[in-house]
């Protein structure tokens, strides 16, 4: 009992740092997965106080603080099955692993029955940043990697089984869940096939690819939704300024990394969550992924950009972006 109480008080005291460790880890992986062109959502959380205490009591750990290793957690939810290994490699290349990854993509056959689990990957790693606990040790972070379809299945089954306290799954319920797992696998395969076919389709023009490149990078700064119709209008103009630069995607990625601090400040002051945007609706392009291309062009080819822009789009939209980027047109 005293071990649980001690762990509870310690967790309560260190919770702000644990939250920060999870946040920093998620931010790092969000940037790295975007750079690797992995379509995914990266979220983070610190374990709820009640969940920590409940787990400590139920597991009967002699040292709950050391044994409960999911105090900080990050979830990478990828678009389809084909991204799982890429996401895993991204984690391995950018964080220090504490133990070998756990691969749950193959279901275990126990006494002729598949175990009721969904395909996913678990990685235990040291959190990003330099935060340390009161023992001077870096915080650990449990990283879950799964697809959008398996995430939906997991949340549903968790509410159905875990939350109800079921100790033995009724046969008809387990059969339904097995069938849903099969549908999850089929869904993932079809999504992957569709994405691959679309990428090769002749209608998937360089304009689409340029917008996709910008969106991947933009997602490392904000998860805010944007207006696709506006993006398509602006990209049609911007592509005229980069059509003779075959390696522009890599150039844009380098620009985003080299100017990350300045871009973060720009999005914070003028972007989708800023007071200027929410109150006045001005600087609308700062809430769009193509803003990265505009900022890059303002830095390296502003006269070319202005010459193309003035014939196609409102001048005030470009002058607003120039003002944000402290460039005189």
C-alpha cells in the first residue's frame, strides 16, 4: 500500500514534466513522419492519475513507478497498413529504444483459436528533449503505431470489453469481433491499393503533388484544417514559379527546417489559431499549406512570384504574406 501511495505522490509531482515529455516526443515524430511522407496523425497524452493508481493497485507492483512504463504515451495513426513499417523505422531512427519493438501484426493461434487482438506495433523509447525525473533518469515514452481502421476497432472493442469489466468474452461477441478484424485487414489493403493507384493516375498532376508536399510539411506546424479549393487556386499559380526546378520538393523541405523558428512564430501570430485570423479573418493564406511555398518564393524568387501572381490572384493576399515574412515587394 505504501509503495502505491509513494508512486501516486511522485506521479502527481512529476505529471507536468511527463506531459511535456510526451508533447516533445509527439512534436518530433510529427515532423519526422511528415518529412518521410507518411500520412498519419500523431497524438500524445500523459496517463491519467486515476488510471495510474488503478494499474498500480491491480498489478500489485513492488515498485509501481518503475514498472508502469506508459506514463507518457504517443500514438501514430497511419493511413493504411503499408505505412506501419515506415513509421516504425522513423521512430527507431530518431529516438533511443529501451527495448525491442513489439509486433502484434500476426495474431497468435492458441489452442486452435486466434487471440482477440488487433494488428499494431508498440515501441518503448526515451522521450525527446532533455527532461529527467527526480532520479535523474530520462523519461520513457510508450509509442503505439496502428492504422486508422485498427484504431477505430481498438476504441470500439475497448469500450465494449474493458470498460464493462468483462472477464470472459461471450462466444457470439468474440465471433463478431473476429469478423470485424478481418474487415479491418481488408479495409487497410484496399486503402493502400487505392492510394498507390491514385498516385500513378495521369490526372494526379504535378499540381497535386506540389500541394501534397506542402501539406506534409505544413502538418509539422499545425493540424488545423484548411480550404482545399483555395489551395488549388493558389497552387495553380505557384507552380508556374517552380516548374523549372525538378528538385523543388527537397528544396521546400530544407527551407522549412532552416526557417522553422521563424515559421513557427509566423503561424503563431498570423495562423489559424491566431487572434488576427479568428477575429478579423485576415491573413487567410497563413492558414493554408501553400503558405510555405509562398514564404520560400518570397525569400528566393519574389519578383518572379509577383509577376505571376499579379495576373491571377488578388494583390492584397500576396502583400499580406510579404508583411508576415518581413519582405518588401
